[in-house]
C-alpha cells in the first residue's frame, strides 16, 4: 500500500510537472518568436519613407524604389527581400534577383505582420521569415520579407527550458521525499491497527498501540485502544458471570441430588424428614426453573428476539401490584415500602413493565438495611411518566455504576442470576423508547428512575 500511495502521488506530481514544463516551454518559445517578429515590424515602421513628391498612389511603381527600400530597410543580421502583394520577389539584400515567389498569408496584404518558421533551402537551417506589409499613403503596395536564423533564439529557449527542467527535477525529488513521509504516515498507523485488530481477533485485548499519531489516525488508534479496554472488561464480566452462574446452578443440583440419594434408602427416615427433603427438592427445583427462565429471557433480549405488545396499561395499578407482590419479602427485613401514585394509563407492554418494577424494587429490598424505608413514587413530569424507587441501602461503588446495566454484570453482593436483571430491565425500557437511570452513593443508597416518554402515555386526571 505504501508503494501504491507513493506511486500514485508521484504519477500525479510528474504529470502535473510535465504539463507545466510543456506549457512553459511552448509559452517561452511563442513569446521569443513573437518578440523577434515584433522587432522587425517596429523597425520597418520606424524607417523614414524613401520617396517624396508622390501624391498619386496609382502612378507609384515599387520597382523604381527597390534599391533605396532594400538599402534603408535592411536589418543587421537578417536578410531582406522585397515582394509585391502577390509574393513575387522584386529585389533581395543578398543581391540575387532570380525569379522567385513565396506564399503570403492573406492577413499580410490586409496590413498585419505574420511570421513563419521555415528551413533555409541551402543550409537546411531553421529560420524565421517575417512578412510585414510595406505601406504607401496607408495602402499596402508591397511586402518586406525578413529572414533570420533561429539558432540564437533556440539556444536561449533551450537554456531557459534546462533551468525549468532542473527546477522541476528538484521539485520532483522533494515531492518524492514528501510522498515517502506521507506514505509512512498513512501506512504505519494502518500496520499497527491491523496488528492490533489481529490480536483482538485472537482474544488478546490487553495489547495497545502506544505510539501517538496525528489527526484521524490518532483518533482511530485512541478508539481502538478504548475498544480493547471495553471488550476486555466485557469479556472478563462474561467469564465471571459464567463461572458464577455455573456455581449457582450446581448448588441446587447438589442439594437435589443429595436428598434424592438419601430418599432412595428411606430406612431410618421419619415422615417429617421425608417431608422436609421433598420441600427442599421442590424449593431448589423452583429456584432452578427461575434461574433458567431468567437466562432464557436474557438470551432473547441479547439476541433482539423479544417483541413488545403495546396496549393501554394502568401504570398506577401496575406499581401497586409490584409493591404488593414484594411486600412479604420486605416485611421479613422489617423494610417499609411507601408508595405515592397517580392515575395514569401508559401505552406499553404491562407484563414487561411489571418485570422492570419487580426487578428494581426487589434489588432495593435485597441491598437495603433492616428497619429502613423504600420510597416508590409515580408521577408525570414534563415529557415523561416518571417512576422513582429510592432506598437507603449499601449503594453502588462509583467505578461499578456505569456497568450495572451491562450484560454479564453482577455486583459483589449479587448472584449471577440477580445481576442480569438490570440488563434485562434496561433492554425493556429501550424497547419502550424510555430510560432506566441509576444514581447511587456507596454506603448511602440508590435511586432508580424509570422514564416512559409522554407520547406513550394518556393522562385521564
């Protein structure tokens, strides 16, 4: 890729320099040739007329003044030929008078000077022939043909072009080193990024790109390093979750297996012990069923295979039912549940919203101290239907607060099965277009706010 970047960059630069050099050469050539032509034209215009006393152009004969014209209009270093309007030579400064004619551009008899690059018939040398009109009383009566060698002009053009070529070569060399640096600045970050992503694909999330790069490459490196950290944390959470859930699944299974083995040899067991064992098996089975159902729910939410059935739901009734359902559990810890509700009907999935309420209130009970109070307030605020659950429990550490709604997260005092509850609740609120906000101060308490957008609610108060 580096070679391609350099090649494309150099091709563009060389093409540009080539076009500039060609344009410059053509421009210099045209300019110098035009200057030569203008020199002869201005010289011819500056010469004092050789005739006097002629008032009638019809009686004027060019051949009568040819000697004086050649003598007065000859330019040093150039040959001069006097032609009539048709291009027929009348006289030459070289002394040759042979019958000879030239093709004359129609613009010349019209009063315009024209030049042509020709070849000397004898020496084959490149020459410039300048055809300038010869005027008598504002009438073109003949043509002055100046010829001069182009060797000096071509030498000047070649010298200027050589300087330009050296300049372009220097620019190309500088451009090569610039393109080399540019290629390195593009390819080097990509090489590091490819290397890092390859290691990430192999599961190594601890590797980082330590070198700092400017602009977008630096931003991409920073994002990849941060992504590696986040994926590493998520991967660790997943491993801890799997380890914990495996342990929690093993515990009830061990209890069930132990009592089944005991009850297979009932000799010596009293009826009360048999009943106690059956209750243990029943309790542990229900616990397993609950954990499996929770894991299935979690799997469905993670793979976005859950559909939400929207219909009018009495949110006040939903809150009161959730509080009543957990009242017994709260009473065992002497925790008081205080509710404040208003009649509101929310458009949503009642079962799933109730699942969120049960999960949040249940967590508050688990992590609240005995003889404390949990406040459950439901109201309409601004553009939201707002449900707030506030406790004075253990709270959440600041470093863990941003992870509590993530997949596989579980707090220090939570089981894995309990830890996925907030993740599911967060997903449910997203499906409702709402929010689940958590504020907590470690050692003081936690406030969870459930928000449903106003356009999903109908207020009958």
